[in-house]
C-alpha cells in the first residue's frame, strides 16, 4: 500500500484511512496508524468521537475471544445493563 506521494505508510509515519463501517447501530472509521513504534489500527466511533488504537497483539487476541466474551464487550457505555 502506498500513500499519495508513493511512500509506504510506514515510511510516511502517518495515518491512512482504510474504511468506514456503518449500520443502524454504529458508525466507525478504521485507519492504519504508523506514527508510533509499530503499526496499529485506529478505530474511531464517528458518532461519539471516541477512539482506540489497537496493536497487532490486541487484534490477535480478538480471534481467541469466545461468543460470551464478545457479548460482554457490548455491555459498555450506553449499552450497559445496570441490572447485572
């Protein structure tokens, strides 16, 4: 992958937008960030303005999560069930 000037994102030390994903529940922008010590994905909630940087190890750990783990991830912020 190259940036507009022909350099790779790693050489440019910049952010390259990869995709914006939307459905009726959420909208997030996914960006490759190479400004740190290594490449990371920046995930931004386009509605709330919040963001998180995910390293390769954090992304790999997502593949090991169970269905229950993923369900619990949804129980945050405005989706938290105060009864539990």
